[in-house]
C-alpha cells in the first residue's frame, strides 16, 4: 500500500475532468517512453464503467492497450479505480483554498515487490496531471 499527494492549481470540479474526459486523462496517464493519445481514450465514468486507452511508444512502433474499471464514483470528491486486479486505487479530491485541489492517491493490493516501481510511475503521472492544469 502507498499514498501520494499532489497539489493541483485548479478546483476539484476541474481536476475531476482528469478522470472523466479523454484529453485531460491522456495528458497525465502516461508511462516512461509512452504517451496516451486522447483520440485513443474512451471513458464511461460510472460505477462499473471503463476507461479504455492505448499507450503508444515514442517511436510509434508499439502499442499497449489497457483498461481501468471504475468502482465508486463521487466526483468531484472521490473516485475508486481498479487498475490491475487486485490493485485498487482511491483518489480523493479536496478543496485546498485559492482555487487549488489536494489530490490524495492511495493504492492497495499490489504485491510488495511491485510497489516501488508503481509508486515512481504514479508520482510522475501526478506531476503531469498538475502540469496539465497550470
């Protein structure tokens, strides 16, 4: 289990778009050496709905399709996502004053040997999310 916190220069209603709209989702949900093209993202933001997207390598030679399943959805306050069975991610968005949002990202269910690698990748993603809203 790990928790990361990111401050975003936008109110929670705007930050929630990063989980419900292809363009802001694609801007932050990236992996080292890969992008996520917004035109390859579909989002059904309701309990049981899916985020379906594709990572595309920087040189375009490889693609990695992926899906994320929504658990509970209470935007703009909270969303629960199932990234890989059995990983469960809870994202909480809290008004942080002056139009900013505190985003708390909590991951549970990962095997201990994968936590450090995933934590590093998520920290990068959350930095990209914050940059998108600057």
